[in-house]
C-alpha cells in the first residue's frame, strides 16, 4: 500500500468510526464539560457529517440547541427515560481560512524528523527554508492578523491595521539569509570589547573622538527609530522581513550603547549635536513610505556610513575606538545589503518606482536646502584624527584624507545605486543630492 493509499484508508476508517460512535458524556451539560467533548467530536468530522453524543442531563437540551444554532450546526435529539441523545450535523459557519497551501506532510528537514544530516552532521535549520514550505504571498490580507503564514484561521477573526500588505512593499530576496547571519553575528558591548585597553589620549584627540562618537550616536538613533516605526505596519505574512528588522533594531541599540560608552570611557563625554544634523535626521524619520525610508536610510545613509566607519577605524587613535567602529561597520553592511535587496526587488516588480525614490531624495534635499551643510565639527574632528594633531602639516594631511573620504563616499553611493537598477546618470544625480549629513 502506498503512503497516499494508507492515508486515504486511515481517513475513511476514521470517518466511518465517527459516524458510528456515540460519545458518552456522563451527566455533563454544556457548562461543565459537554462542550469540550462536543468540539472534540466535531473536530474529527467534516462539514455535513454527523456526530452523536449521549448525556444523562436532560435539562441541558435548550442550551445545546442554542449553541448549535449560534455555531451553525444542525441539531436533532431523542430522549430516553434517563438520557438524551444528540445528533449534530457539522455546519460550515466556523470554517477555517487557509491562505496558500497546506503544510501537512512537508518537512523542514528533508531527511526526516530528526535534524541529523547524512554524515551525522547537524542539519542547519535555515530560515530561508520556511518560504519553501509555505509560499510568501504576493498580497497578504490584514484579516490574517497574527495567524502565522501557513496556519488555518477561523473566519470572523478581526482585521488588523497593517498597511504593508504587498510583497513588493517590503520584500528582499536574501532577507532570510540576512536574518540568520544577523542572529549568528550578534556581539556584546559589555564583554566583547576590551575596554581595559583604552589608553589615556591627548585632550585634543580625545575630544575629536568624543565629537565623532556623539555624531554617530545621534545618527544611530535614526537607524533604530526608522525601521522601528514600520515593523508594526508590516503584515506578519512577511515574517522574514519583520524578523530581520528586529535584528537591525538590536544592532542599532548596541551601536548606540558602545558609542555612548566610548564617549564617556575616557572622561571626555558627549559633545555637540548640530541643528543641521537634527534637521536631516528628522526628515528621514518622518518618511511615511517604507521603501523610500529604506532607500534613504539603508542604501544611501548606512551605505555612506560604511565608508565613514571604515575611515574612523583607520584613523582611530586607540584600539577600543577602532574595534567598536569595525564591529558596527560589519553590522551596517548587513543593513545596507537588506536595503539594496529590497529596492532591487521593488524595481524588478515595478521599474517605475525609481521615480518615487528619486523624488524622495529630491524632496528631502529641498527641505534641507537652507539648513544643512557638512557638519564642520565632525569633518574637523575626522581631519584631526587623520592628521594626528593640529600642526599645519598635520591638518593638511588630515583635511586631504577627509576630502578623499567624501569623494569615496560619492563613488560608492553611485556604484550601489547602479547595482540596484539606477542608470549612471540617475545615480550621479541622487548621490549629489544626498544629505551632506551622510545619514
Ligand atoms: Fe548602526
Ligand atoms: Fe544600521
């Protein structure tokens, strides 16, 4: 007998057993246990099939009749001297909704239920395999609420207020792998950084480090709050995106933590935040479209920050500063990767969306036109670290290196833009309009 035949035979035998069976409910009534047996009995039959129950409590007939009517089932009953026998035909009012295909019979681990590979190696339960078991829908109903993708959901469940219900609004091809990488690469700002290796620095260098840390923390808040405000709007059918963005929040929280600690570690403290940076970040935070926000934050902003963090690592006057910006940069590369993968997916589905993205950059540049210039406090601090001090020769070297950084940021922005589907001309225009605040 094949597997399918065995399953069919099992179902048919179970169905005929159910139609014959009389469920003994003792003296239970609807309020003290009969309902449990009733629902169990009904769960074992399909719509239109009948179940039979016997109870010694004849006073409960009216309750069972009302319950059956409200639940959409059809009730018949007969009475003996000291019992009542119910026959209930299962209705369809409480039917279940299932978006997509059933998962029954599919396995996460292809070799069986045990997570062991053929060579005795543990099998990796990659998150990307989940989409193979239940397809990610192109459109998701807000009516699905928090019911997981693949689960059946009872009708009449309430609609939720998710606004990101289209795959192209949020999806990225590699998002599940990025989530796995993010989880595997979490680090600990308390234990993983050798804070004892931080030497006393000349005040000038310490102040430059503290000013840069202040600027980084300020920007990290935007990288935390922007995805944070969208998570609750994403339909959970796109669980991989929600899970990934949650790791991003954890990353940004850790960046805020270690950059704040570095500013305070040597007695310098947090320095100055400028109005222009605040204007730039406020404008980013107020983006209402997820794709535009992801583009501005991750592709343009965090992309530019990857270059900035690498530069700080190169010119850092102490090993702690170099270590924390190196670790943050590795996290940022993941965030940039997600942003690029999302925009690439969006443009593959809707090439016209490039105009929406360009408009978002343009409109932001208009808002910032009168208030934003390059943050002099930050560029000066970078130049001091890059030159090693404020002697004229040192400043000349430092300023030259900072100018080189700005040029590199522009080149890399344009490369990223071209790689996700912008023309070289569009890429040059967008990169030139990007906020001089970097983020
Ligand atoms: Fe960050
Ligand atoms: Fe980030």
